[in-house]
C-alpha cells in the first residue's frame, strides 16, 4: 500500500509518500506551479511519482478554517481534486483535514526555512495524520 499526500497551494504542491507498509510518511518534493489554475504540468509530475513509488491512493489536504467552515482555499482544493481524478482515472483521491499542518511544518523547520521545505513537510504531516488514523487499534 503506497499512499501519497498532496499539500495544494497557489504556487506549489507539497508531496509526501508512505513507506510500503503504510506506517511512516516521508516528504519527497515540492512541485512548483506557474499559474494558480495551471495544473497540467503538476499533475504530469504527480503521475510520474505515482508510478515511481507504486502509489495506490492519494490524499489531498483539505484546508478548512479553524472554526470548521470552508473558504476559498477549500473551493480551489476541490477543483484540484476533480482535475486529479479525471487525469488519474483508476486512483482513489480523498480529502483529509489539514488544519495546522503548515503551522506544524513551520515549527519544525523554522520560519527562515526554504518555502519548498515547508510545503513538503506539511504534506508529510497531512499523510502521517492519515496513516496514524488508519493504523490505530479500535
């Protein structure tokens, strides 16, 4: 089971993948974007990474507000999710609450870190939360 998490932003997409057992998240890269609605090149790179890491599902961070409402970033994320689903037809794409993932990445890497490191780390936090949820004993 290989799971990929994406932290979708206006200028970048942070990417993380799980180990084959689905226990540990690893940030792997940040994909730069040229335009807010130009995602074709980004999705092509995501497709390459899906093959390289034998990914069976994708989680996209869903940026709800702290009061659980959905704003403009949620709309953009839903748009991106639909684009992914159309281009990666046989791969399930799900949303996962990403509140505070960027804040956690900033605390880990520091405010002076390269922005691409922050996006990659945020994707790893999103994925680790998902994996921990899947692997908990009920």
